[in-house]
C-alpha cells in the first residue's frame, strides 16, 4: 500500500504499524520523536498498536526545546 | 554559512523582546545551496513551557509549520530561541536537547543593550558557531 511519510509517497507492507515504520525509516533518537498520522498525534504507548492504512500521511516531529 | 534576511531578524527580535523575560522560540526554513543555508521564512511558535529558562516548541504549531514548509517548497533548516538574560551560546541543556545534527540552532541574546544572534551546529556535546550573514 502507498502512504506518505514526511511528505514523500512510499510503498509499505499492508498492516504495518507505526512502531515498525519508525524502525524501517531509521528514525534517529525515536524516543524524542512524536508521530502524527493524518494530523492526529499518536501516543508513544499506542505506537505498537496503531496500524497504518492506504493513503495515510505520517510525520515525524523531533522534540525541540532547551534552556538558558 | 547561513543567510538571514534583515526583516526576518527584526521579526525574531521583535517577538523575543515582546515575550521577555519568557524565552521565545520558533523555526527557520528555506533552501540549501550546497553546504550553505538560506533562510526564506521564520516561524514564530509558542513556548509551551512559558518559562524564563526553558523552551519547548508547541508540537501542534510545529506540525502546522512543517506542513506550511512543504506547501511552499521550503526545507526545514532548524530552530531559534531567545536567551533573555544570558549570552548567545548553547547552554548545556540546549546541547543535550539538540537531537538533529543537520539543524541550525539560532540563539538570540537580549542580555545587553545590543541584541546578539548567533547560529550553531550542535552534535553531541559540541557546538560550533556557523557563519551567519544578516542582509
């Protein structure tokens, strides 16, 4: 099936989970990345159980913060 | 080298001054020209920490900004934040939380009468100042 990952259309296995996509995409420091699917934020506890579907749009957002 | 328009510098400065003593923050996007970065758009985001010594970009606004970048053919280049009462250099926390080594991290200091903006490449615990041109 075809999904869009970070703005790029990609073919992935049917039934792939968000957690597996994070692995397949070699996302760096995944513990600091928030994932959205179709603009909905996916809780870290739901990454394993969230299954992607044809046409879904996924974004990886790096935590950005700091302090003086 | 990273290039920033004077108007965008003024936009960052005005927002940082209006938010002080709270830290202000946002994103920068533009174009890559070899190893050079050209900032074409500055995004003002909410510091969800609302703190004087910390900032965290609002994730929802971050998503909206990323989508705007895609819609306008811009490349995410990094982020910026203000140091209302400390120098324009990455703190230990800034370095610890800089997870994207390809990003530029701009820091605007308001501690002196003349504001100072610097841009840094941060990798691990090492921060290297980038050549910043404001034109």
